[in-house]
């Protein structure tokens, strides 16, 4: 989990990275991940599970101090055995010299017996046991990391992709139903007017269908569907009036530029805008994490295209994007060039539109046509993928 990884990295900021420190850091991360997953499995929300997991470890100073104190003890262990062995050799020498050649040897004294036992005592196995334990811990951490990285994470991503695809398909089905109901309603209204009969029941039925929202068993899927659909609807309902009203304005006018950006989709999340030479930089903060990737890409591509159409002097738009469940330093970055936008719009429109400028909103019809191209995955999905910068 990226948030826990960032939290563990934060705990070790400023610490000297030795092999032991790195091993400890990975062990802490694995333990926190296991604790977090246990909290979630017990029924806690992601946010509460994350908060409790973080609260379980707030610093690693004591752990690092313990690592440092253990080293001298292992070094001192063999030192006490070696002098005792040397003393035993010295004690044997005067006994041999002080005896006559033919005299029988006396029984060993307790001191000599004790010295012999010291000399024959096997070496301590503590260092070997500690080494084996360290190898086992490293292996367990590696296994946990591998399971999380290559099994659990891909499985979660597949589930999220399936949920997003289902939400998108339900949205499309709903749109198709609304379109069909509108057509039926229009035909029915025309027929009623010709026949002189009322169409109140049909109108009520159409209104009811338009207000229907798919219901998901998982509350998180419900929130994602509603947030994503709302943003997509906002983009697809955007008219030519807004960009047309700002055409010809100076991009260096901070107040005017800020007003335009704030009124575009995603405008409520704009933290700052700035202009340097021919580059416009936008920063979006605390974007609702319930908005899925497709809706976010669509809104971002729309904002960039509209801004380039309004401001012909802008050649590049840089975007920094952060979601509300991410750490403030966990951001995504994009760089949209005018040439890149032109190329992908020409590809999506089969060369019907090759230049992004104010001709796109000369009329409502031209803007509606451009919006159809902007709303195709062939444009916004491929454009944002191409513009994203590896962090």
C-alpha cells in the first residue's frame, strides 16, 4: 500500500541506512501491512484501519538503539574464553618440571580439573543461532513482500478494474436508456399533439427513468459510480459559452485565468495556477478518491484542451495532481504540449480537427462536435497516458 510505504519511509527519514536498518525497515513495513489487512478484514474502514496501523508505530528510535546495543555483546563473548585457555597451559608446565622422572603423578587437583574443563568447553553457538534467525527473518520479509507485490496487489487491481468496468457499463446502459426514453417521449408527445390526447403518463414515466441510479451492493462501488458519473456528466454538458467568454483574454491576468480554471471541470480542486513564458502550470489537490481513472482522465483532457483553445500563446500545460487519500507528496504529474494535443485530437477526429484554437467554440455546433471527439476514450485515455510523467 503506497500510503504505508510512504509512512515507513517517513519514520526512517534522517536515519543512516545500513543493511541492518534496511532489513528492519522492510520488516516493519511487512508487519504494518499485515496489521492493516487484519483491521480491514475485521470490518474497519480503510481510513480507520490505516490510522490504527500508523498509531501502532510512531517512531523507530528505540528499535534502532536496540540494534546498536546488541553488537558489542557478541564481540565480547569469545574474549573471555581465550585467556582461560592460555592460563591452563601455563599451569601445566611447573607441575611437570617439579616431579622426579620416576615418581608417580599425583591425582589431578580441582584447580587443574577445572582448567581442563575450561579448555575443553565448546565454543558458544549464539552467533550462529543469531545468523540463522536473521536469514529466516529476511526470507520471511522477502516472501511477504513478494506475496503482496505479485499476488495481493494484482488481485486488488483486477477487482478494482472489474468494478470500474461494471460501473462504466451501467452508466452507458443508463445513458442509452435515457436516450431511448427521450426519443419515445418525443414521438409520443408529437402523436398526442396530433391526436389531441394527453401524454402526462408518458412524461412522468420518462422523468422517472431519467432519475434512476443503479444500486450497488458494495457502498464503495456506489460512491465511485456516483462521483465518476457526476464528473463525466459535467464534462459532456459543458457548452461553448464559457470558453467563448474568455477568448482573447490575457493569460498573464491571474484573476481572469484563475476564474476560468475554477469554472472548468475539476475546478473545485485547483490549488494554484501560474504562467512562465509559454507554460501554464496547474496544481489540483485533494481530488475525491472515489472518482475513477476514466472520469479523471476525461476531465483533465477537457480542461487542457479548453485552456489551449482559449490561450493560443500557451505551448505547454504542466499538471500536478493529488487525491484526498494520498500523502501530500504522492502526486501524479503530466506535461501536455500543444503539438501532442493537436496530434491526438486529429487522430480521434480522423483529421476533422487538426488545430486546437478558438475556432472550436465559434458556434455551439462546432463545440458540440469537438466535445464528441474529446469524450472518446481514443482521445482522453491515450492523451493522458502519453502526457503522464513517471514520478
